C-alpha cells in the first residue's frame, strides 16, 4: 500500500482507518528499528488526539524492548502529565456545572418560597 492510496488526489482529510492500514503494513514489513519508530510516532499521534491510553500502550511497547530509551521515557512522562492535566480540567468543568446547577436550584427554591 502506498501513501498515494491513502491520500488520493492530495486530499487533506485522511481517515484514521486508512492511516491505521498504512502503519500496520509498514509495521509488519519494517525492520526492528523501523517498528520502534512506528510505535513511537503512533504514540505521539494518539497523544495529540488525546487518546492517552492507546498512546501509553504503544510507548510501553517501545519500552518493553528498549527500557532505557530516553526519548520513549520522556514521551511517556509527558503523556502521563497531560492525561492528569486533562483530568483536572474535566473535573473543574464538571464541578463548575454542578455549582451552577446547585445555585439555580437554590434560586428556584427561594423564588418559590416568596410567592
């Protein structure tokens, strides 16, 4: 499979399934060094898509063969940091929505008791 099949006629939108097919083919046909690079860059891609579980899984694949790979260790640390930050942001959003809902219910209760 060539990149021209994935990105026909210069289209800017490449579906994830086509990218997955391309990378799978490259991974199965590549050398050990190439496979390491594919895993690493797939982990980078999933991290950018905020799919941190897949990114960690892929980077763990690199580290299982090269436990001292500094680039992979640094990427794993960065992914874990971003996953934690996104979790805090999500909790803050949910907390803010909850506070607004409680304030609305209290205001409604006060308005109903004044009638």
